[in-house]
């Protein structure tokens, strides 16, 4: 006898299913206020707290601070084809950090995805700053998208339909409290989720299915984000983070971007490491080059970086301790340097024009 929990779709009685899910019980709602109330109620259950503080849509060419109005049309190609690119940066002490660096990558991604800009670069920068100002937040996260746009459900988008969206939200996608030591995490190699092809790994596309599957598989195996290895046995990246290794000779190595996104945070780490950690004797050199899985397993420190100021110290990999199994000095110093640069630096910051 098959229990209800284990019954396959073939064994379910169709008449029973229709009775249990009587389509006549699904209401038709055409009143805008009622529809909005239903959405608001459901989103409140999902979010649990106030998350979105401001949202801009080029479809309205306006900013809203009402989170219930932060939505996209279902026929937007971002939704039904994943034909969109995005980027993200950090709002810290009332300034946006490295926005122009992120915009460089954002526009390169747009070109790779063959999405035309509905706005100039200067307009996009101004909109992001104005949306941040409308949010009232001094610290938070900035995320923005360029979509092929709404208009149909076809595989290719309509001409001149591209859309730009920006959201300012509380916290960050990768939660970590500033001022604390790097989070220590276990990590595993994920071998049964394929790498993105090179054409997609170099574009920050909105389609993160493989990234999500990598993280889910890593957690199945007792890890956190997962470490990916290419077909030649070289380290690629993590699910949404770049990976770096401190080798026994004190060389800091991060893989090339052949099979990984052009990470802005790992590039900043290399810059900071060369500027201060070499002189202090913590490392001998900082390199970006291919690194084999075999060589990577000799590392005395491993850490993952992303999102401007997020750094995770990998203290075990595939069940074996990394170094002495503790958070290392290079990871600790680099996270402190990233936080200092983000919060108090002056080289790559844009002041938000609060009223």
C-alpha cells in the first residue's frame, strides 16, 4: 500500500485531485486595491521584516518608498527568460562604495547580453544615488538590473523595450556584522553541478540557477557555498564568491577569471594585500594565476570574498582542516582592511544626496 506522502503522480486519482483543488474556489480579483492587499499580506509573511526601502523602475521613471509597489511585469524578459544583467554595491556611512567600478562591470555585462541601455551611464548613476537618498538609509545594499524588458513572452525581446530597475534594501545578501572576525565556515568541493560556460561566467546575468544549485549541493555535503573545479582540475570559484589561497610559502593566490566572474572584491583584496600585507611580512606575494586542486589543498589559509566587504574564512575543506583549523591572520587583516576602506576610505565613494 502506498502512503499519501509517497504516492507518485501516476497513482493519484485525477477526480480526487480536482475535488481537493476545486478551481471554482480560486477567486478572480480585478480590483487594484484588493489585489495589492493580497500581495502585501503574502510578502509580509515571506519577508518577516521591512526589507526594501526604495525602488526605482524606468517603466514609471519614478522612485517609490512603498515596498508593496516594488514589482515587475510578468512579461518582462527578466522574469520569463532570465534575459537580464545586474550588479550590486554597498551603501556605507551615507556613501555608495565603488559604484563606478560596479557600473563598469554592469555595462560590460549588458553589452555581452546584447541589452541596449534605456538610459545613459550618467543617468543610471544619478538614479542610483537618488534612490539611495529616497531610502533614507545610511548603511545598506544597492542592487540594480538591466532587463531586455517587457512586452511579450517570445524568446527575443521587443526593440527598444529594455528596462532599468534599482532597489535599496536593509542589510546585505551575505549577512555579516562589520567589526567582527571573519566568519569561519566549512567548505566542500562540488563536483556534480556543472560550471557555467565561459560566455556566461564572464557576464553577471540574472540567471543564477547553477549558482543556487551549487550552494544547495554544498550544504547537502556539509559545506556552505561550495568550491568548483574545472574540467582540467583547476579551481574555478565558489557559488557567488571568489576563492583565494595562502600557500605554505606565503604566496596569496586567486584563480584567473577564465571560469569565474570578474570579482570586484577579490581584485580589491589583491590590491590591499600588495599595498600592506607584503610589507608587514604576512605574505610574500599576491598573484592571480591558475591553481590546481592539488596545490590548493596545501593552503594554510583559504577564504571566499564578494559583495565589497564580505570575507569568509574556510577552516575545513572536504572534511580536512585548513592550516591549523582556525581563522588565519591574512583573512583577518584583509577583512579589516576591506571594512576600513568601505566605511572610511575616500578613493571610490560617492556621497548620497540626502535632502
